[in-house]
C-alpha cells in the first residue's frame, strides 16, 4: 500500500500558500490534498451520483500530440503542449469533471463532478509527461446535515472549486449557491456551509450561473485590495451591456463587476497565476462553428466593484485540436521554474465526449 501524506502535512502545505511569500507561490493557496484513509462502499442515488466514498480505478491513454492536423506542432499561442491523457473508468460515477485544483508539485489533485461528487487522487508522471492517475477516490459532497447534497436538497451542477488553506469553496451553478468546506474537519467527509452571496447572484440564469471560483490569498504583496476575496464568475449571466457578471465575495471591497464578453465565449473556469495575473478559461459552441476554447489574461489590479475588465487571448483551440468540453484549469510551478497549466474536460457522461486531462507550459507569462 502506498503511503499517504499526513493530514498535518496537508494543512501545513496549504497554509504555506498564505505565507508572506504568497505571490510567487499562489499555486499553494489552491493545492490538492491527501486522499482519505479508508474508502468505503458505494451506492446509487441517481445514474451517476455517489452515495458513499469509494476507491476508483481510472484508465489513462496518452495523447502524444495536441494538434490533429499537425502532430509535430507543440506551440499554441503563449502555451507549449507537454502531455495529455484520455481518462476512462468502469465506475458509474466517473465523469462530469468540472473543476480541479492541484498541489504545489502538480501531483495530488482534488476535483468536483457536476453530479455532486468529489474526486481526489494523484497524477503519475514519467519525466515531464503525465502517464496515469493513482489513489483515486470518489465521495459525495455533503451538506450541513452530513448527507449528500444530491439526496437532501436535490442540489448538483457542482461546477467550480477554490481553495483557501484548509477551506474549499464549491459553486453550484443550477441553484447559484456556494458551499464552504473545512477540510481540517474530515477532508472530503466534511460538511458544507452555505456562503452568503450578493442578492444579484441568486438572479443569475439557472443553467448559466456560477461557473468559476478563485480565492485571492489573504497575504498579498503591495497591499492588494482583493486579498482574502472570493471571486465568483458567472458562465453567461449578462449585465445591461451584454458583458459577463462576476462578484467579489468577502474581503475589503465586496461588490459586482463585469468581464467583457467577446466572440460569444462563455466563462468555464479561472486560475490565479504566481505572477498575479488572472487567467479565465472560456468556451463557445455553435452548430456552424463547432466548439472553441480560449484562455484570456486579466489584470487582478483592474478588478474592483463596478469595473469592466478585459484582456488579451493567449491561447485558442478548436476541433482541429484534441479538445472537448474544457471546464477546469489550474496552475503549478515546476522545480525548474516552469509555470504549467492543467486543463480538464467534462464529458457530460456522454458516449461521444471524453474526459481529457491536458498540460501546457506557459511560455509567455
């Protein structure tokens, strides 16, 4: 049996992300966690829901290249392709992966499925390339009553995830709620508490609501006014000018702001880089144009109540590339100093979609 990280070490590592050197190590403020020690049996509340913690075997097939049209190509805008995996499993609840966060080494991960489930585990590398997943476990998201949120409230569409030390925030899109979990009280067995949100958040579209969460570390250089703020982005909640609505929750300057919407892209996730830049992962779909994804860079310093923020696209991909319904993004820094972006897709439990795990080096930060 593989040895697991101790809970004390997990909490220490998470807290390290909030140290005085937080900015060069922002990835630590959204680090993954140790797997639970004793997986239990599974049960079914619905077609793809998880009732009890259970160990999961995940198969991984490598994607040696990203460009279907030019297999030798590795550079895509500001990103350079490193490796990718197609993930499959016989476990009925595996899929719908909508958000993930990694530890500072890019190894241990925690993810949420849109069916109200946690997935934790470890990415296995050979050199710089991903080759598989190990120690994977699924567990239900619990409510304040200790029961799965899918059972007691019928809540699901868990689409977003942010970490702050030992606390995890999960956004539920269909009901536009955020739950906060204290992992020091049971890891993925901990109970979620509802986070108060601005009244406008409850008015977001039912299926285009809260889609991305980012927590700005409490300790930030240069007196960053957003330190200690949870940033919540809507997928396609639009303001009066057709731009994407987002919220600043908690912190010193709570309020609402907008992200300029262009080319019909919607927000699917976001990540704060060690440099202090904020990346938003976006996607679009049309019957004529097909599927497209892009990454835009926003300046954290420009975000404030009432602001309209915009930024350049640093990455674009379409069906000529190995993409799917890309819904999650995170970043970590390697021992060599490279910033690595990891993206994951939501297969919607569909036979014609895939669970993809992709990694790129951010060449131009």
